[in-house]
């Protein structure tokens, strides 16, 4: 007699849970997307816009205040991510120089800051004393100094075979030449994954703007979006767009860059998830 095939109950339950979670995530996103194209104010869930149009997006880019905020978000994200990656990679490379005097002390000082910090008020006073408050530099420099990502990068560099470092030294490469010609080309996965984390934190930054920026002209798009959603800062509505259309269009503009960017970096991001997790 042929044995009866067992019903893969576990896989079925997993599939159902996955579908339910996807619906929980996608349904609100679909509502926001539909409302961003709907030029007719309405409430409740709709599958399609009653009055389709791009006026909501056009009004956001035509509004000088909102367009400036978008440009500030793009500028701080690009510059901050590049600066943060530079500091993280150089700092991580320094930490793997085992024969460097004071390396252990330097590493312990960095790790100490992951557990203890000066507090909100002392940090604000220090930044104010450095004349960084109320400038874009404070929202670029401050998040760039991330010890956690530096440690992740260090763990990745430690996973590179030591024979490659030795071969580069025997070939006459200086430490910086080894870093540029050997380490960085082999670190695409780490750079992509950590760079993506930096970019997301810069793009979604709200706290640093709220604490250290007083001039509303220097606010990023997240600050303007909060004002729109909370009703404290509604832009002038023109054309056929409604306030509801503008709000939802602004939310989509915030979401869409990383919906496009993530698939491009996915193959590197998946490799970088396990940075430093396995060592031979």
C-alpha cells in the first residue's frame, strides 16, 4: 500500500500568516496611494480614485516651502550617508590594525559611548558651543558618528582573510593603499547594507531637527510632513487638489525613494545582513 502523503500543515499555516501580514501592511499603503491620486475629498477605503489626477504631487513640487524641504532631505541624506560611510570605514579599518599602539584603548572608548552618553542637555550645550545648532551641519555630522555601524564594519573587515592583508604588504602596499585597493572592493555588501541604514536614518530624521534646528526654513520634509498630518502647517491648496490629497501625496513621496532603492541594493543587503556573524 502506498503511504499517505502528510499534509504540510506547518507550511500552510506559515503561508496563511504571511498572507495576513502582507495584507495588514499593503492595505494601508494602498489606501494612501489611492487617496494621493484622488482629487475628491472622501473618507473610508476605496479601491480606485473617484477623480484621478496628479495635482497633489504637482502642488507639492510647486510649493516653494515644501520643495525646499525635499531638497534639504535629499542633500542631508546624500552628504550625510557619504560622510558616515567614510567615517565608519576609516574608523573600522583603524580598529583592525592590531599592532597600532593604543588600539585597545581607542576601541574601548568607542564601545563605552554605546552604553553611556552625556545626556540630551549636555549634548545640546556642546553642540551650541561649537556653533552647530540651527545649521544643517548638526543634522549631518551628529548622526554620522554611529559606533554601532562602525563596529559592524569592523567585524566585516575582520572576516577578510589575513592572507590578503599580508600579500598586499609584501607587494609594497601602504595601509591606505591596502584599504583602497583590497578592503573597499571586497566590502560592497557591507557598504550597501550599512549605507542603506544610514540613508534611511537621515531621510527619516525628525528628532535632530526638532532638538537642534530653530529656523523653519532649514526643516526637512519629515518635519513639514508632520506639520501637514497634524494640521499645524497646512500648505496652500491650489488647483483641483484637496488637503487630503496633498497629505497622502506627501506620504508617498517620503516612502517612494527607498521602495526604488532597496530592490537595487537587495542582493548586497542580503549578504550584509550577516556581517560579522560567522568567522572562520
